[in-house]
C-alpha cells in the first residue's frame, strides 16, 4: 500500500477560496432577499397611504361630523389607521391563502410558519405606517368647514 505521507497527500481537501466564495454568495443572497422584502413592504405601505389618502378626501364630511359631535382628533386618526390595518390584514391573508393553494397545486413546499408570521407583521406595520399621513390630515381638518351648508 501507500506510505502514510503519500496517503495524506491524496486526500481531497476543499480549498479555502471556494468556501469563502460560497459564504459570500449566501451572504449576497440573504441581503438580496432582505432588500426584496423591504421593497415589498415599502411599496405596500405607499399603496395603502395613497388609498387612504383618497378615502380621507372622500369621507371628509363624515370626519367633520364626527368631530362636531365630540370625537377627538386622536379618535379620527385611530379610526383611519384601524381601517388601514384591517385592509392590510385582509390583503395579507388573501396572499397567504393564494400562496398555499399554489403550493398545494404544484406539490411545492409550504411557507414556514415563522416566515409567514414575519411577513404578516412587516406588511401590517407597513400598512399602518403608510396610513399615518392621511390619518393625521383627517385629524387636523377643520370640522366647521365641512358641516357648513353653502
């Protein structure tokens, strides 16, 4: 057979550069997926903000009537943010159901529970943050301008 020194020379050892390259690729992949998630959260927050900006403009008389009847500006803002949270939650549940049906249909893997819960939390908070600007605008609006009959 071979002497001990020759046997150790024939063993296959991974090169340090290939391991470092694999670690760099995994790190870049993790950074890219994090950026995609944050971009999706930012986009959903912006869309919810635009949607509730239009809702506040359309319902300004309703907000004015509530203010005249004794609602505080904090209540009006909370009402708008709560509606945005409900819309964001329904959108998240619809997306999760659609993804689960697609995974079942294609016999693919279902999303892990931690990923689904994390995405739900991120998208719900993005929706609430996106609705803050229209909520504050609704809270600051003068109620007497809306209830006055021309």
